[in-house]
């Protein structure tokens, strides 16, 4: 069998709204020799859509997942099945809700060569269409950019390791050396776990923004968005109560000071103006405005509309609630995703 440059692997479970766009955009990349979609027991129109696509896309191969083995998450099992039949020198793991822009695969290979990397990952452009998406999703990625800094992940001498499972291009030899997805079979955050294993074994990572390369609309309803982020946030930010409290304090300083500002204003209205009240009001204003300014600068740097700053308070409140809910789910019960339940990772 002829060896391909890139084998793209897409797990799909009830993805009728987006699977065609994902498959077609990946197949359009000249460097991608085959697109392997693993249908993971879909009950919607996903299988029918894939069958129709296969009639006109010679690159498309469809794999039907069997029963989920004990100790595996559904996504990890699906991508492992895809990797097992792939023929490429590079394996591209990507999601069914992505859209790959022209030239993205070529750029990934170029970045791998330029940085001597065995794993290249991009954080895709996030499409946000509803109020809830615009409030929470950019806020989450702002905080993730502070937690997982690209420069430290890409530094072979730093211990930081991360990747975004929506786009991971990995050299086949490196994938095999770290044990593939079998080595992270039960991990909810398989992307970060895979990157940690790769870096721990001496393989180089290149993690970067995906603007102009790949786009995604992660969630199409508030319920799906809430389920998704409350699945991930607690382990993403350290998996301990202390880490979560520190993150809330770092992410939402404006909320606490906002309440302080309201209290100061109440003092002024009821008891009259004073130098003490004026100073307190000024400090409150400074500490409220500063995190908003930081957030707005980050939004503009990452090609989000500047108008998204108006969602700051809603995003901060939702983010805090999602962190707390994620902690509760991870430490007191099970994680639910795509109609399945998983025992908490530890």
C-alpha cells in the first residue's frame, strides 16, 4: 500500500450538522492522502451523510466503531481505531466540528520542519454565534492562554505541555513511541495527556494559534456548551480546589471590586462625599477597568470582535460557575459526554 504524507482521523458521534464541512475541508488539503472517519455509534444522519460523501471523495474511508471497551473514553477509542488503519507518515487528529482552511496542512508540515517538532497543534478560531457562546468561549480561551502559554509549551526545556484536540498533527513514529491513545485511554483531556507524554519522552512540541488555518464551532446549544466545559475545566486548571480558587481570583478580580464599588457608591449616597470615599471609588474603578482592558487587548490580538468586551461580566460569571460545577462533577460523581458516562478520572 502506498504510504501517504498525512492521514486525517476524525471521530464522529452524532455530528450531522458539521461532519460534511469537516470532511470536505480536510480532503481538500493536497497533503492529506486519506480521511478516516470513525463513526462511533451515531444515531442521527451522520452515517448516511458519510456514505454519500464516500461516493464522491476517494480519500474518505469510513470505520464503524465496535463496542466501547472498559477503561476507554469514546473519543480515544474511536481515534485509536482510525490510527490503527492509517497509512500516513503523519497522523492528523481533528474534530468533526472543524473547518480546515486552504493551506492549513501545508502550514502544519512547514511548522513541524521549522521547529523540528514531532507534534504540531493549533488552537482553532472559535465561531461564536449566540450570546452564551460569545460570553463564555472567548473568556475560557483567554484563561487557557494564560495557563498554557505557547512559548513555554514550545520550549523543550520547560515542563509545560499542552495541545488542542481539535487539531493535532503527530509524527507516526512519535505516536507509536508514546503508546498512542491506548496510553491515555481513560483520559478526558486526552490532548493534554498525549502532549505531556510526548514531551516527557523528549519529542518536541509546537503549539500555536490557528487563526487563518482552522475554525470550529464547538457547541450549538447552551446545554452542550455547559456539558462540554464543565467536563474539562477542573482538570484543565490543575485538578485541585486550591488551583481552582486561585484561577477564579486571577480571572475575575473585577467582580469582587465591582461589589466593593457598589458598596462605596452606597456609602457616598447615604453619608455624603468624603476623601476616603473618593479614594475608595477611584481604586474600585481602576481595578474594575484593568481586567476589562486586558481582556479587550487579548480579544483583538486573537481576532475576536472588540465588541465582545461587553460580554465580560457575563463571561466572568459563567466561567466562575462552570469552574465550580466542573469541580463538583469531577470530585463527586461522573462525567457525562455524548450520551455516555465516565467515572471521574482519578
